[in-house]
């Protein structure tokens, strides 16, 4: 009986895969089944250790296609997703891939249909596998063990072992990454699914391992913990984002993870200490705006001040009731020596005029006084200032506030708000809400005009509407405070 006769009779086929991650084997069998017109509901895919379909035709292998069969269609997007999806731990992945391959023969553009449940599922499997591989790259920690072969010498006797628990069948797929990254080091990666061993020349595979097979620690970990604690920046701490990128289930294999709860608990205190140290580096506070102008041009307290740029002083009435604070000067501001004269400043002027605020009555400045950039050919590309740089520059913005004594301060952007408050806040949570300051003035927070310039379409229309609403509320409140 031929294969096509088998299909016509409704016979099931069972395909036993030699490895759970063998894409080439699956592709070869899947092509043959498609060429023999075997529908997806007539095939059972069984990975190692699994049992076949009760209705499958014994140990029947994929049929041999006729010589004159048309080639199988499979576009590049399908193949790319399939190579990753097949590494997933979902037992239905092989059937999913075959079903999509089968459907591609009649609908070559099916992979473009984002609403199709099969397409959405294969994209989800691909995403999960890529994320698991990323975690493996980031969280594998090698520990030094001594080789029992003393004759190899002390250097060759060094062997590094790591333990990792992947969610999917990604071990072999990531062997090349570790081989390239640690090419001159003898290492082993142990997992419950299998193990990899590299001797600086040859990669070999081994059986599954247990957590107890991996070493518990080595003297280098004390040095690593000290280093991690020293680079932990409490000013940039976002616990939710940290846990998303570094889930707690990986912590038990990472020596530095034991320090995290204590470092997080003390983050606020350490941040305050950092800010205080930033202000103590300066001498007595300047008493005039001219003195501040002179001092910021000579300031080299942070890396931005060492760049080939010019400090930009604020401008406006010395007794202004309204102070506008931005992030930092841009390229045009650096060249002209005035704040908010570039594209963001021009957009600010448009919106101020729209709500009826005269910029000339406001004192306009930036929380960071130098332009931070990276050189790309002849262009200078804007770079966001870091928390330490903002905190160091707080000395200058506080000095300006002490002299001008505004009744209302408008901080545009998160960097400007940090320059006033000494901590990072969410614009969406605090905008349109007055924040009382210690000197009796009020702080209002809104977006920076440069943010609006990066948007287009409806997104820009919505953000400009919010920006106008913030400015209108500021105008009303300013009138109340100055009556």
C-alpha cells in the first residue's frame, strides 16, 4: 500500500523525534508529509520520552513523497520563528508548526495575519524562547573548581562550572554564545535537561545534572559582591523594572543577589547621601546671578563640564515670580549661550503664547548647565544627563532659586523635576498638581517640549493638549499667587 493510499484510508502517522530541539529532523519529516498531502490531524509528533497517539499507525514513519511532487512553501518569517518556537517546552509546538506549514501551501501570506491564532501562538513561543535565552546569557554564573588532573598544571587545572535551570530547550542553541564569550576558559554548564562542556577546543554534551552537582561558591565571589555593591546606584533604582528583568527565581544562582534586599532597603538613604555629597563639593553659595554665571563656566564637577561645550546661564527678570526650568542646553543653546532658543524653545514659545503667558516675565533656565552630547561625525547628538550629574548641578539651580525667589516653578521633564526635588518622579502622576517647596514656592511639573517634538500624529496632538492644559493651569495659579 502506498503512502497516498494510506492517507486516503485515514491512517494516522506518528513521528518520533530524536531530540526535543531538532529542527532539521522536524523540517525533513514535515516536508515529506506535506508533499504526500497528509493533513495535520493525521500526524502525531512525539518527542523523546513521550508516548504516541493511540490512533496512530504503529511506528509508521513519514511517507516517501512522489518524485514529481511540488516543492514545499515556507517563507523566511515562518522559518525564523519556527527555529525558535521548536525550542519551547510546549508539547504541542510540533503540531502547531506543521499546521502552519500545511496552511502556508494554500495561503502564502498567512504569516502576515497578526490576528490568526496559529500565527499569534508561534510568535508567543518565539518570544518566550528568546527571553529564556536572554536570561541564560545574563544570569549564568561560573564558579571555579579545581580539576582532579594535577598533571595538567595549575592553569589547565582550573575549571569553571555553572548551574542554570532553563524553562525551554535552549541549552544546545546557546552553546555558541558561551563558547565565543569564554573561548579561553574551561567550563561546564549544568542543567536539568543536559550539560555542556568546553575544553577551549572541543564542545561536548553530557547528561542532565542536579543542583548538588554544581559548586556552591568560590573565593572570587566575595570580590564580585564587593564590586556589585559599589556600582549599585540607588538613584536609578526601579524595583518593578528590576524584578521584571531579573526575576527572583534566578537569584539563588547569583552570588550578588543576596545583597539586593539590603541594598534596596537602604536605597533612599544612600540616594540622599549622594545628593548631599554633590552639594558639599562646592564652596559658599553665590550671592548674585552674575557670580553663578561666572562659576558655572569654570565648573568641572561632573563629566559634562569636561566636554567641549559652554555653560548656559538662565535669563529673565531677577525678581521674576515665575521660573521655567528645563533639562539642559541643546546644540543651539550651547552655540548662542542662551536657554531655550532651539527647536524645543521655539515650540515652548508657541504654547506659552497660546495660553497667554509672556515668556519675557519668566526666568528661564536649565537644571544642568552644560550640553551633554556624543559626537557623530560633524553632528553632536543629545544625551540625557545621569542622576549624579543632575544632583551635582542642583547646587546651581538652588542658587538661582535663592536669588530670584520665584513664587511658582515649572519643571519641564523628569530631569528638571529631579533637579528641584532631589528625587525622580513620574510626570504622569504629578503633572497638574502643585507640589509645595521648602521656601514657600510651588512646583508644577509637565513634559519637556523636546518630548513633543519626537511624537507625531494623534500621539502628538494628545500630548500637546495635555501640555497646553498644564500651562493654562499654571497661568491661573500664577495669577492667584501674584495678586
